[in-house]
């Protein structure tokens, strides 16, 4: 490009432009609080910065998932603690019913109390958090069981969905955070006969079956059946305690994972801040220096001689 400026004026203009650009940059960094506002501000660092931001976003999602998992685990823990208390009450009712001094009428009254326990137990299997049935596995839109006293175990099974969801641990790996109502309340065994035919039957620790067996024995005034149901109730109580222990372990692991994610999030924010945020004192100092240089440049330029050869020609 052809210019009419002499070399010294051209140099002054170039230096002036450089100073003004530095002033604009310093002002923008101070006003925005960021020293990287667009990719061109630090092309050699933008890739690392974008990765840090992606890691931060992912960590935030992990924290959100952990929070929901903790809420679900706490709700499950509370429900199972209450279910265990129900089984303790069932043990007391079975012990009363097995007493030979009881009559058919008093055992019928006890059966009504056991029925109430069954209704409550099914309600615990239908525990909800934020509208989701937490014991329904991969189909949380509805419960896995409903009460049906005419059924062999006193319940109807509405779905057989497993629980395959895994919770990501920010420290590495993942872990299961839930059990299904089928696993907790309706444990089964597979029996094979002499001909090789298989049949699914209630396991000895099947909670629904234990309560229904006790209720039916009380209604039938079957003292032996009532006594035999005590072992089923004991095994069912152990099953509920085992499930409760599972959720206690989940709560602990979720808490550890949450603590890790919180610390990791702080680390990421620090790294992003170190890379992106403006060092205000340094930027202010640079701005002052540039403004001083700009003022000095104009002063010096104003004192430069402006005479040319034509001033000396007559």
C-alpha cells in the first residue's frame, strides 16, 4: 500500500495503533473479568480451556445424579426400616396365634391385624420419590406389586423389570444403587423334580409369602401352620435387614462420591479461573502503563519539527 507518511510518522502511527489495541484489550479484560473472551485471545490455550469446561459440565451432571441417588436411597432405607418393624409385629402376632389358649375367633381377629400389615408392606414396596416408584427397577412409572388377598402370596405382580441402572462414581467406575421390589419382598427359588421339570416357588425369606401364610393359617385356626409360619417370618425379617444394609452401603458410597465430586469441581473451577479470569491488579497496572505511554507518545510527537524544504525557499 502507498502511503504519504514519512518513515517517522509511519512508525508513530504503527506504535500508536499497537498501544490502542493493548488499551482496548486491557479495558475489555477488566470490564468482563475474563482474559480469554474469544478463541483468538489465546489460540494455544482454547483447547485445554474447552476440555476443562466439558469436564466441569460432566461433573455437575454426576453431582446431580448422585443427589437423586442419595434421595432414593434414603427413602428406601426409611421404607425398609418401617417394613422391618412390621415383621417384628408379625412375629408377635404369630407367637400369640400359636398359643394353644387362642380360639378360632381370636385368631380371626389376629388375621385381620396381619392383613393390615400386608397392606402396609405392599405400600412400602410402592414407595415413590418425585413420582417414580423406586423399587420398580427400569420401569419406575408404576409399582411392581399390588395387594390381592386371593392370590397365593397375597399380591399380584404387575411387572418384572430388573434394575440395571448404575451410578457413576467420579473417583472411577460405577455402582448399583437400587434393588427391585421383587428382589426385596418376593424372593423365589427354582425347584426341579425327578422328571427335570422346573417350578418357581417362594423362597423361605419371601416377605409377601410369609405374611400371607400367617394370615391364612390364622383364618383356618391352624395352630401348627401358625407355628410353622414363625420360621418364614424370621427369614423374611433377615431378608429385609439385608436389603436395608444394601441401601445403607449405597448411602455411604454416594456420600463419598459426592464429596469427591465437590472437591473435583472446586479443582476444575480453580484451573479454569487461573486460565481464563483476569488478574485485575496486573491488568490495571498494564492499563496505566499503556495510557502513560500513549500520552507520552503524543507529547513527543507534538514536539517533533514540522518544517520542510519549502519553508526555506524564498
